[in-house]
């Protein structure tokens, strides 16, 4: 009957370890969710536009001095598609 006790003892230890791992995983998930929420709130509250930059571009367009480099536009487009900085 010792064999049955040994198996049950092992199963109990395994169950305790499993519960401990689940608690650690749950804590980690809660922490990551809280961090994500903090970042999301910060990004959501940030303005989408930079008024000073918009005004500068408007002024330069009105004066006929706004030149856009086609290679710079292409680099930005490719960089955003492939997630690289060219």
C-alpha cells in the first residue's frame, strides 16, 4: 500500500506546484494588463497633431516654399511598410 501513498503524495505536490504556477501567471497577466492600460491612456490623451508644425507647413505652402523630396516620401513609406528606418 506504500506505492499508492507515494503516488498520491506526488500527485498532491504536482497539484500544489500547478496552482502556484497559475497564481504567478495570473499576477503576471494582471501586471501586463495594468501596464498596457497605462500606456493606452497616455497615447489616447496625446494630441494627434502638432499645431506648430502644421502652421509651419501651411505658411510654407502659402509662400510656395514647401518642397517635398520624393525619395524622402518613398523612404518613409517603405520604412513604415517593412518597419525599418531607411
